[in-house]
C-alpha cells in the first residue's frame, strides 16, 4: 500500500501566494504616491503589478508539478488574485483612467465567480477553464498597459485591450454560472439516487420475501447468500480502496 505523504503548509507555492498578497499594498502605495502622473512611481507600480501577477502563474505551476496543492492555497490564491486586480482597477478609476462601470462590471464578475465556487464546493469543484485563463491574461495585459507611462499612440491601444478583456470576462462569467448549475444539479441527482432502490438501501418487497422464506423453513443452501471469497492481502503496488 502506497502511503501518501501530507503536503506541508510551508511550501514554495504557498510562499509565492503570500508574497503576492504582500505586494498588493506595496502596489497601492506606489500608485497613490505617483497619482498616475509621476513617471518614476508609475514605472514602479507597473513593475510591481507585473511581478505580482507573474507569481500567480509560477505558484500554480509549482503546486501542480510537485504536488504541493493545499487547502490554504486553494482558498488564498484566488483571493490574492482578486485583491491585486481589484485594487488596480479601482485605482485606475479613481484617477480617471478607466470608467467606473468597467471596474464595477469586472469586480462583480470576479467576486461573483469566487462566491459561486464556494457555494457549490460541497457538490464539486469547478476547475479553471481555458477561457478563464485567457481572461486573466487579457486583464493583466490591459491593466499593465494602463499603468505604464507610454506615448500617446501606444496608450491608445489600452482601451482596445480592456474592451477585449471585458468581453471575455463577461462571457466566461456566464459560462461559470452554467457550469456551477450543472455541478450542483448532477450532485443532487446522485445523492437522490444513491440511498434508495437496490444499490444500498432496504427494499420492502425483498425484506418481506426473506421473512416469508425464513418462516417457512426454506432458508437452505439455494436461498442462502454465497460464501465470501477468502480475503487476499494487496501487494505493495496494489491500491487499497
């Protein structure tokens, strides 16, 4: 029997997740200090945002590659992501770089999907889709574009990037709602069908038939349950269910 070692809480993936959380207030300080007008502070804020965003990909890759997935990471990682992108969007709107309705729409989608995942977690896990990964990449690119001081002809690309990110954000949000509904529906169907019938619950007709045969003295070799096969110990390579 293979013994599965518990994953330590203090591992490289979780450390990077905590680093991303710590970088969020640092990023906010840089933006506020520069007020989106000082080139030096803007560069510092943009670099901090890109570095913090990169840790999201790195810690996920480490966790999957080296089997370092923990409950702490599952909970804190999406919160760190939403805190970083949410802070960036709110600050861009505060300094009139981005319309408030764009920020509100994206934040409602992001936090709504997070709450949706927690709501259905007892029914099943909703894994990240390819569309969700594209959405994240577009959001990071668009926000980083807005944060970086660029010449006017390059800065004009920012609204188009944000428009693409917004469209993918809304579409994938609707997709998550449908997937959450299906996960919950399928889970409830499985639970409703499990305890009843012959799969493991009692059958009134079968109980009555057994009682009748026992009272008639017919509980013989033909009606008795077959003898259990002798137990065989599993080998070292054979998993135990």
